[in-house]
């Protein structure tokens, strides 16, 4: 990451600005400013959906832009956000047609029942105004009133500071807001019905917020934004490097996260028609690096072996200390971590899906760039993380893209090749779940063998012609055409290369090897697994048969594999609604046995083995 | 208080600056900057001890200055700090000869025994450095180590933020500092021997700090400064008005107090040769207004009837939040108040001197501009405050002054009039204890009668000539000369006027009436008093016989009246050294019954009666 000064980019018409390093793509800058633009072609510059109007100096248009834009458009300052880099201070207008909704963000997770005991309570008090005969202090006046209702009250200095004028402006008819026994706000009149909280899933790519009614336990609204930190680094390694090498970098990453969380809060408040000041509690799950950055904790030790976090305990702090614009003394509870690469998000998954020990053996897997997994067996839990690489998120794959409209998300190979895409648009690339599906079908059809080698066109005679003609030789070697240039929405054929298959083998191999290492360390076996829980977006969209076919997960009965959606977010919601759930999260984090795969020879052996695709025989054999 | 902008005054050679309202005397500005100047004449401009060198625009010299300074001195910028007012930004040099030590600040108080249980503990830890086989988080590494010693540890986010680099720079050999179970600092190496705290008595005139060794309970140093808030208002009423009417006034008063507390801390650290960073706890006693101002709590309700504080509970906050330059997460405990005009200082007095209930009836009195008193009877305590006016502090009296060098502090009238002064300098005025002494002697000699009327010269034939010739008639009426113009160090006679006697009557009457109201409310009487404890400077220097003679306190056996020195400060030290003492202070504050004299008709009746001086008969009668 360069040490250069950051450059200001202003987004019109509302003047939202953001500071980014030189060379940042406008699309990323837009995302950092919470102004997502359409990017169905995945940033290849082919779809022309991300047109923006630029005012100020930018670099020369590249070949893709020259192809996608007319001379007239270029002359009037129109550029593609996905190709244009920031070189100096500019102002950017995003036309309505280029604005994007955040797509396919997985916000739902199964929410199990829990007690409603959020620690936030409100009490309406009609107090006697002070007189010379009754000179009790404002705080003690309130405390004595509440004591009669068996409520103990402890002062919070920031509330005390303005208490006297608040009491008088409320004419001593006020609502006391308590977190536990601490007085966190005093409001004029009776506001006992307004009592809300937000559960955040602070992902490195996406941040999701759930607005919950703390009086009823109801979910009132959900909102999600891209994590604007992406502008400072695509992945955690890049962000840690930015935080530790760029002056003020850690603060920038922190503010970016806080800004996004505030943006979500505003959205939620607007859609549920509530006041931000009536939000008294928030919970946050995220990986260890994300929560360290949010809390302003030094992340340098997370960037180098042995990847030691500064803290695993849960941390509670007042909203104003983080800059979150709720009730000023609202409590923000950042849930506990387990290790440097197994964070509160995994704890959230375990809390929402694995904390009832019914004696069975269960596995939860959350697959992203990092795969985190937890195994419950014999009353104990074992967790680990494996670096899968970005293949499952559609990156590092020649025609890969995120699960946005136009992404191929399922493939069927029979007499011919049939595909489906997100939102049924013309295909422009392939996303992670599509990749798994495609390769599973190619394995079944014999286009790819157990070792990952792709059939050469000359050996493809046994296939239906409509299929065999899709195996082609190019300068990159053998490729399989999922969509021809004519079928494609980007004007380019969408293919899988031999290299793509290798990427997938590495990714799925590392996940499955990690699963096997957990299973062996726990002293159990595949056939004892009563359930595999797939958490997260990838786990939600993937076709289970295909995941088993390529050997991403152990070959167990299809019915035993359950997608549990945003289980991390569900954990955050449980902890928001119930103090006992937070205590449970603490126990889960404390008791989980973390396996460091890097030092386990077993894992290396497994990895070698699990890079291969399972033979049809192996799968039947189970 | 004017709404004008504040003016900067710089004190050389060290460049300390202070912002004061236009019209502030240089002597007050100096005091606000912690640079006290000599003022033996009490600011009358007659002693010429407070010469300073001024650079910048100031007003014209007044008559007193023209008399005290030569033309040459005036030409070279020399002025009297006690007469020169600030009109614009200036720089002031105080010559060595004009510098003053703060005089007769009462820092000692009787410190009773208490347990040593300050909540601050330190533990040296030799930890294993992280490896891939041992990836525990930094905090949990420490927590597990300490758990083996039965120490529970809770994280403090600010400590966690830098924990990783601290651990590494200490090579995992570190000292953990805990307040209760909260980790408040981690220091490299073994620093367990360095463990200190400061007890503050935050008076409206003087601030005293006691440096205590929290490992041994020893007092290591004492330091005191004038309260620099005096520049914004002499008394509480003026400061409340400044805080509530001047923009940013409350913040200025707060910073002034914090600056002074930091100055004391630096002095203490320098004289005891310790590091400020090894101070982990401070306790503060002060009146309710002073502690509200320190904590940034709105004082407007303290400035108007019914004088309701915002809070009475004790408040604990980290040092950095107040701007105190100790260990950043050191805890500052501001002790509890009882009412708007009975604050933590009175609680401190009660804690150090009255908390053992041996079944006797005891009275503690702390006399200043406000007199606060507490009566213990039948296991219950009764407290009240009475506005005595400034007579006991030497103000409002024609030749009155503080107890600085040259103040008459005792008077004996026999064949002649003999006086003694502070530091045995030539007399330049009379302080509170001298005033009480003088009037007691004048009563005994028959110069003043029970009603307070002074003998006229024509009726003074019965007195020795050396005494009677000191009764003179002036345009102000009858005066009694304590020191003639020739005997005086100021070139002016030092006299007591009929008006001075009236001021004293009012002052002593209000105190004694308050005492009687307490005694009657408690259902007891003077002769059941087993002890009267006199707290504070005035109580320390006053001659008990004289106090009884003028009827300031009830006429009980001389031996039953005990000066207990700075008992408020002693209370702060107890709370510093022992958590249970803080709990006791909380109980004392909670249980004390506060009498609001303004609404008690009894008090008004008593006041009428107690304005008179007791007759010799009454005193003998007891």
C-alpha cells in the first residue's frame, strides 16, 4: 500500500465525499462512499452499466472504455466507474441508471427462540419537583423512585452532566433508560414503548444490520451495505497492511466501518420510522481482524505468524466512544473471538446453530475467502480456519464474478449444456456456486477426471455433439465453454480453463482437509455426522449434491446438509435480545478447542489427498 | 461576570500562560497560573512586596502604586501585582523577591488507622511468548497466567489497544496493574514496587494533594496550591454565575481545577522522585459545587433555590477523561455529597473523625465562608451548612486579611495590648483567628459589651491608660487600635471598627445558631456533647477559649474541644487507601440527615439570640 496522500472524491448530487489512495477505481470509491454502482460484468468494462459523469482530472480511457463508450460520451465526461482510476481530486455523478442495489446479500438467518432479556429497561417516572423541603439531588430523586419498584440505579457521569436541565425540561415526568443497573439516558415524557437495538454482522465484504424491537423481540428491518473498507484493501491481509503501514490507516479503516454502521442505522431507522436516539444496544459479530479494527485495537500481530489477537474476550463500550450515532450511552457489545482467524462471526454461527448439545455430532461450515468450521462431538467443540483463496467468491477464476445479476449460478450438462443466471439476465460470468455446479456436472459427464485433468477435444467423441463442441483448445490450453460469445451478455465467451479447475481443487481441498482434520482430532468419522450446517451466502446458494460431488464436504445424505443462512448475524441477534446468550457466546468462545492447521502434519496429508476429486465409486461407496 | 473575551497573560521566564477576564488583578492572574506573589498587605498596595515587571499595555498606576513605586521603577515597567489590572495581552515577570510560598495552608489532618485495600494491585508476570503451538490472545495469555494466582481479569479497551506492542517490547515479562479486576495498565518489566495514589482536598480557596504509597500506606509528600478558579470568581456564588452565564465558563473552571491538580501531582512526583505514570488512583473531596465543576456537571441548579445538586453518589472515572496526567486509566474517585451545600469535604470530615459510633454525642464543625457541621447523637448523624460570610477568612473586615505573614493572629489585653503575628513580621492586618481572639479579649476587658456595642473613649476611664488610649473616635465611629501607624508594617494603623464587631457577630451567630439547631433537632443538649471537633484551617489556628468566649461554639470544657486539622483531606486519604472506607463514606452520605436551615423557624430564632455575645455569667453558669 502506497504511503501517498489520500485523494478526495466527491459524489454528487449530495456531496458525500471519501478519501482514497491514488489508483483506486471509481467503482470502489463509490462503494466506500456507500454509492454502489452496477457492475454486472464484474469490472471487465464490457457491460457499460457503470457509466458515471466525472468532473476533474482522470487518466486516459483504456481499450475497454473506448469500446463501451462513444466519442460523444467520453467528450462529455462520461466514464466507466469500473475502469477509471482516481488520480486527483474529482467530483463524480452517478446517473440513476447506473445505481445499484446491493445484490444477493444474505441477510436472513434462522433465528431460534431465546428469552427476551436484553439488559435494556425503561421506566416512566412521575417525580416530585424539588422544593426547599425536598432538596434531594436529581439522580437520587430518580434512584429512590425506582428503588420502590425494586430497580437499583447506578449513575453514568455523562447522563448526570445534563440531568438537571433534562429533569426540568421534562417537568420531572421522565423516562429512565437503564442498561443493567446503569442509567444510560433520561428522556422527557413517557417513551417506554420506544426501545430498539441493532445486531450487526460486520463482514469484510458486506455489513448487515438487523433492527430489533427490544420490547417484543421482533425484527423490524434489515439493511446491508458493502463494507467500504474494501477501498483500502480487498482482503484482510491488504487491510492489515494498510492499517499498519499507512499513517492514520487504522483510523481510516475504523471510521469506514463506523460510517457504514451509521449508514445502516439511518436506513433502518428510516424504514422502521424510529429515532436513532431510541437505539440503546448493539451487538457486533465479525472476524477477529474486523472487530479489532472496529475497536481501534492494534492489528499488526494479526498480520504475522503466529497470528495472535490482542483480545478474545467480548468488549462492551458506549456508542459515542465509537462514533455510533445512537443514544449516546447505548452499549455496543462486540462478541468474543476464538483465535486470530476464528472470530466472533464463527462464535455467532455456533451460538445460533450449535449450542444445544443433543449428543449428536454436527459440523458447521462458513465458506468464504477463509473457511471457518466448527465441529461438535461428544459435548466438545473443535474449530479451525482454512485459507480457501477467493475462488468461492468468484475471484481468481478467469470468468469469475460475484453473485450479481448475470452470474451463472447453476449448470446442467446432459444432451446439451444448460445454465441459469442470477436474475435471469444474459450470462456475463460465473459465481462461486455456479463454479461448483459446473465442475460437478463436468465430473459426472467425464469432461474432468478425478485428478482434475480436463478432457481434450480429440478424446471427447463419446459426448453429445452439443457438449463436445464446447471443449476447445486455446492458447491457454483446454477450455470448456459455458456460454458462447453469442450467448453471452458481455460479448465474450464464458469458459472454464484447466487453471480454473486447479483453483477450485485447491480451494475445496483446503476446506475439506480442514473438515477431516477436525473430525479426526475429535475422534469421530464422516458417517457419525448427523448434520452439516452450511452458513453464509455461499452455503446458502450452493447445490448440496454438487458440493458433495466435487468433494467440498464429506459425502453424507443430502437431507443431512442444511443451509442456515446468515447464522453469524442470527447469533448477533440472539446476543442482542438476551444477556444469557451473550454469556453463552462467551462460554462457546472460551471452551472451543482451536486447531492451528499450519502446525498439524495431518492437515498437510489431508490437503494432498483432498485436492483430488472423489471418484464416482467413492461417493457410491459411502 | 462580563461576557467579554478572556485575555492572555504570560508569566515569564517559563512562559506559563493563563486567560482571565479584563479587569483581573495581576496578583489573581498570577495565582491562577500557579505563580503566587507576596501580598502581606492583603492587596492594599502599601507593602510594595508584589512588584512585577510588565511588558505590554496596562492601565495607569493608581495612588497606592504611585506612592509605593519610584518614577524610575514605573518607567521600567515595574508595577504592583495587587493593584494592576489586566486590560490587554501582556507578559509579566515576577522577580525572585516577589515570589511567595503558599502560606499556612493546612495540609495535615489526623489520619486514623485503616486497612490497606486500595483496589490497586500489581502483579509481575513472566509469560510464554506466542508460538504457532500457543496462539492465545495477548489478553487471555495474561488472564490465564493471573488466574493461576486466583486473580480474575477483565479487559479495559484502552489497555487492549496497545497491548500487543507493549507485550512484545516487554519481551512478555510485564507487570499487570489492576483496579479491582480491571486491567488498567501493562508495564514492561517488574514495577510492582511503584504503586501510588493521590488524595485531593479540592477547596474553593486552596487545593491540597497527598501522595500516598499504596503498597505501604505511607504518606510520601504533600503539596498545595491556591485554587486558580479564584480568578473567575472569589466565592462559589460568583463561580456558579461564571459557569452558567459565561460561554465556555464551566469548561474554564473545570480546566483550572484540573490544571492545578496536575501541578500538584507534578510537584508531588518531583519531591518523592516517582513517575506520574505510577499513580493509579486518586480520591477527591470538595464541596458539592467544586466536585460538580470538576466533573463537568451542570451547576445551574446549585445557584438557585432550592439548591439541588445533580448527583450525590460517588463517581469513579478514568484519569484521562478528566485530563489528569497519571497512568491514563487510573481511577479517580470523587466522594459522595450530602446536599447542595454539604459536600464530599464534609463527608471526608465525618469519615475521618466521626464514623466510630461509641454512643457519645459529638459535633464536628468546619468553618469557612460556609460553615458545615455534623452532629452524631444516638447513632444518627445530622448535618447542615450555614452561610457565615467571609469574616472568619479575614475578608469584609476593615483591616482583615488571610492568615499570611504579618497577620495578627492573637491578641492579649491586660495592662497593655499585646499582639502576635504570623511569622512574627510587623503587623499589616488581622486574620480570622486574630479577630476572634481580639474580640474575646475586648469582651473580657469590657471594651465590647454583650450586645456588641463598643465602649466610647469617654467611658473608658476604668481601663489601663495604655489600653484606653487605643479606643479612638474617627469618622467611622469608635475604633479600637490593635497596632498604631508606627507599630504597623503597612504604615497604617490596624484597628477594629464597630462594623467589624457586627460582622463577627453575624458570622459567629449563624454558626452557633446552626449548631444549636442540630443539637435541638437531635434531641440533645450542649452538656451532653462529649467532644467538639474543629476541622479546617480556621479550626486549627483558633484559640478555643476565645471561640467559646465570643459564643462561636457551645461553652463546654476546653479539653473536649479538639482541632483535627484538615479532616476532609484525611477522609480523602482513607478512601484512597481503603475501598471499605469509600463504602463507609457512601453510607455516611446516604444516612446523614440534612437540615435545610432556611426553612426551619427554629434556626431564625436561634440566629436572633446567638448574634449577642454571651455574658461572663452565662459562661460561668455552664
